């Protein structure tokens, strides 16, 4: 259904704010948090608008992570770390 398609295209923070239950999520070159792309302090800082590292533990649907090892913007370990933080039932 077209509304499901558009719901699945929304950014993570919109999933967090809306009661949307997607059948699955694809994370393409994801980052742990906006601030950690610039300076990885190892934890979520106050004011970070995209604390993805804290949110992925709440996923209940299948999640597929795609991240290139030669990414020059978002380090590969961001995608790898997010995958490792997912609940086992969501890892695909």
C-alpha cells in the first residue's frame, strides 16, 4: 500500500515520533549520531538531534544495514556499531 511505502521512507526521528510500524527498515550508511560523525566521544551528548545509537535498541522489525567500507563521510564503524546494537531479533 502506498501509505506504507511513504511511511518507510521517513527518517528515523519521524519513526520515533509517530506510531508507525514498518515491516522492515533499510539503514543506508547510517551514523551513530550527528555529533559522533564529527567527534566520537563514545556516548550521546545533550542536544544531539539524531541519537541513533540509543534508538536502534527499540527496533522490533527486521533491519538491514548497508555501509561501504570506503565511506569518506560516515566511518564504516558507525554502521557496524549500529548493527551490533540492534536486538538480535531485528538483525538481518
